[in-house]
C-alpha cells in the first residue's frame, strides 16, 4: 500500500485526533477493570459481584453509543467528541471525590460508558475522510485507540498501590483535558459529511438485517476484547495470584500480564484492517474466529505456567483485535451514509457482548463451579457456532457485493 497516497487521500490531523480521543477514552472506560483488584479488596465482593462491577462500564458504553452515533451524524463528529469528553469529566470527578460504596462505584462506572461511546464518534470522524480502498487501514488506526486499555492496566495498579484507587480517577482528568485541547484545534469534519437526516430515516438502519449481522459478529470480537480486558485482572489473580499459589504474582505484576494481552489486541487492530483491505474482511474473519475458538479451548485447560497462559491469551486477544479491524473494513462499505449511527449500533451490541461475557458467563460460572474452566469452554463453543454462522451469512454477502463492482476486497 502506498502510504503517501493514503495520507493525501484524507485528513491526517483528524485521523490523529480520532485516535487520541479513542485512546484516552478507552483508558478511562476500563478503569474499573484495571483497578478491580484494589476496589474489590475494599468492598469484599463475591465472584459474581466482581464480574458485574467490571462489566457495568461496558453496559454504559453500549447504551450511550447509539445516541452518540446519532449526535455525530446530526451535528458532526467534532462537536460530538467535544461534548463526550466534557461529560466524561463527571464520573472521573465522582470516582476521585466519592465512590465510597459499591452502589456509587457501579453508578459512576455506568457513566464511564460515555467514554466508551467515543467509538461511534471517532470512527465516523476517521471514516468519512478516506475512500473505500483505505477504509480498513483508516478505521484500524483510529480504532487502535483501544490501546488506551493498556495504559489503564499498566499504570492503574501501580498508581493505585502508591496513591490509592480514588486518586487514579482524579489523575485521569489531566490527560483527558490535554486531548480535549488537541481535539478542538486539530479535528475537522469531512466535507463528505452527509446532511442531517430525519430521525425516521435513521430508523431504516435498524430494519436492515445486515446491521444486526454485523452487530452479532462484532459482539464476539469487540465484546471479547473489552470483556477480557476488564476481567483478566480478576482471572489471572484467581489462578496465579499470590493469594492462591506459592510465589504467586502480586497485583501490580498481574497488571503487567493483562497489559501484554491488551497491547496484543490493540496493536493488531490496524494490522487486521490492513490485511482485510488486501485479502478481504470476510476471508480473514473466518481465520480469526477459528483461532479464537482454539485459544479459548486451550485456556480452559488451565496450564500451570502463567507464561503459557499469557501466550495463549495474547494470541487470542491479537485475533480479537484484528477481527475488530476487519469488521470495520466492511461496515463503511455497506453503510457509507449512516456510518455514525450504524457504528453506534454495531458498537453498542459489541459492548453488550463485553458486558455479557464477564457478568453472565465467567463470573457466575466461576462462583458456581469454583473454577474458570467451564466458562472458557462455554465461550469457545459460542465462538465456534458463530464461526459457522459467519461462513453461511457471508456467502450471500460475497455474491451480492461482488456484483456491485466496487472493486473493494470483501
């Protein structure tokens, strides 16, 4: 791919702004998961309560993504992003100055979903600046902002150990304000921004079956990525923490392990978009789903070495990250005029996947069985079924889209 041509085809300052907004927002969105070992210690939670606590921000992100997507389509991604960042200050200040009960942590965690809703805004900002042949790469670069989760899991436990988890929330206001300033001066809406539609027109996207297929497929990739990002601290500490085995890992060391898995998922997202541009998102997704299925079954064997577990989970997260990039190589081709809304819908359902994974599978099954084995067998089985469904559905897509003569790889 000619990178000079790629840069000239769009607006790089806006692409960079989309990445930074996504990055700092994802760092904030997963704070409850990154700080979970310290928050749960203060409140003495059960396995199910732990899973629910780290999953609630994901639920909030899912709910806020659709209105933020509509807002991006109505007033432009630039203004919508500014509004989103200003509102995100509220739960951060609450976590810093309050958060003294579990109900408060759950409430502010839900409001952190405003940061998670950045997905619908930043991806629409980036997408509208680039032509179809560069959608995978552009969306991958903007979407690589989910690397902010790595910042949270790496620095969060260290800061919490020295200054307390409440102050970590307050400290996060600083980078948020810095990104807000950069965004105000650098982000620019594309001249290809379509005119605002009537709300009735937006509803047509809800009636299109392809919207819901994309949503289901993204619930696996993005739902898996964000769900594991939030839950892996609890998972690794349960299995390899210093409270369970001799010479076990400390909370800070667990944070390092989780960071490695998150980096794998984040950095490989643009690679997934790039490969999808080259060979087609549908073909690539079949490979990725298959590898994720195998990895989830391998995790269920619970290897005694945390290094082996780290390798398996990192490969799995890398495939989930590339899957996120691959799916959003396809979405703008199918819905070029409703990208903000459809991104919001698909992202919302993906977020529900991230809420469902720890809250309804991993946490409850761990509490019921005393082990994480059953949970990962269930997850592997779900991905296996979705792989077969994806193959059947995309056979029809491939024929129909190829007939359009767009020249884009599907």
